[in-house]
């Protein structure tokens, strides 16, 4: 069938819309009419080739939509179901079978390979194939196909256009707190970076009963915003004596820390903010090796924990986040600004500049214009 997709053709190039052909779903795949798709910094990192993925490519990995058709072997969803599409995982390797799909042995190939595991594609431009299956979905378009494994059926009473970012950025931040660190009621936590991931972590910390929630950033607007989402304290790391601020909050330090920046100096600040036996979760990808004071870690019994996709099982965790949202305890809709497809490059720029926390492209507008 003919669909419209946003394509990145060259390193640091713009998103351009093109008409392409999309194959129907294979036996284990689902065809989805895309309602909307969030823009994540990982999309932009691939656009700029900071993360490797072959070009030209159809990106987008925070898709939501309505099931159009299913392959013969699909049992999880049926046509008409509302779905969120999350990250790719094989469902068969030891980590997947043990309930840790975000550490799937095949994660890189399934999410950054630019094709199915057998080397084939679903998107075609004339006689040429387009690299696709980004995060096993490539949702920057009017329709896509995805494996049944990473399609999550969701509550059809919640606006579908809101839900795509639950498949990656929002579940990453929230899951880092709820699934990975598991702070108990009354705990203290400090979160470095108040972007979409960090703010999701702040909302999750509030939902789980943390009573001291410190947001750290250099953007005054983001820090003020963090207070409306559950932060109890804010810290501008450029203008504050970091050690003194932490000491004033708790002389012994903080129970938990989350880093979303990937910056070595910030990760070290997170570590030094912890009390003995504290745990630091690292979400942000770093371009350089991390240098640490091992003696300090050992002496205080600290733990560093790398976290991918919030340690989430999407079929379980995304419905939990939606339930929290419906209960008024996880207001992730406050992070979102919608953009028309024609404004996708502006949305990407606004995200990079920090103007918009979580941009979402309404691909259903293209579907409406085509009908």
C-alpha cells in the first residue's frame, strides 16, 4: 500500500516527506495506522549519526495507533485495537525469557539495524528499499508494521495521540525509578536533567511516595516546571554550591540518584550526593569513558546501575503508567506539545533547544488529508 513517511537521507539532514510502498504484515507482524509519534533524542542522535544506523532511514520509535491488520500468527491484538509500539526485543533469548527484554541479546540489531533480522525491509521507494524497523517500528509515517512482541494493547478510553512516548522516553524515566531503584515511601532522590526522561522520573518518584525529590538542571524554566510535577527542591548546578545544598537537605546525603545526561562530571556529582549504601541509576548515554573514584564507591558501599528502557516489560509497565495517569498521579500530558507533520523539523529543533519537553507529531492529520 502507498503511505507517507518522514525520511532522513543524509547525516544531519532534514526530515523530508515521501510517498513509499509498505508491505503487508508477515505472520508475526502487525500493521498499524499511526495516530501520532513522539520525537526522542535518540531519533535525533541517529539523524546526526551519533548513534549508528544506516541511511536513508525512516525513524520514529514512540508510535501509537490503531491496528489495521495482523499476520496469521498474531494473537495479542486484533484490528481496531489501540496500541503503543515500544522497543524491539526477540522474546526468546535468556534475558527476554527471564523478564528483562530491554537487555535482549539482540537489542542492537532489532533497534538500530535498519531492517528485519533476516535483512529484509517493509518500506520501498520505487525499486529501492528504505532502511526501516527502527526500534522495530519506524513510526514516522501514516502506517507501519511491527513485530507482535513490541506492540502493546492500551486502554481505548485514553486519548491515543498522547500515548506514544510511553513506549520509550517516558517509560525510561519512570521505570528507572519504579522498576530499577524501587525507592520506598519517605525516600529521598535526586534527578539530574529535567528533560522528558528526567521529568518522568520526577513524576514517578512522587507517585511512589518519595518525600524529598531534587531536580537538577541549568534551565530555570525546566526547574520551575519540575516543581509543578512533584519536585520538592530544585538546584541550578551552575549557580549553587552543590555540596552545601545537599548537606542542607540531609547532612548524610540522598538515598537515590538518577542521571539522564551521560556527562561524566554530572554522574560524579550524583555519586557524591549519595549517602552510604546509596544507589545511582545511569540512563544517559555517554560519548566518553567514565572516570570514577573507586575508593569512594567502596568506602560508602555505593551502587551504580545502568538502566535501559526503565527496566520495563512494556506489556506490563505501559498499562500501569496509563492507570497512574487516569488516577491523576502521573500527569505526563503536561510534557507534551503537538505538531503537524509539516512542522516535524521545527519540532526537532524545539526539542533540541529545550523549548518543548516532548514534541509529538500528529500523523493522523496526514491520514485525514489522504482520505
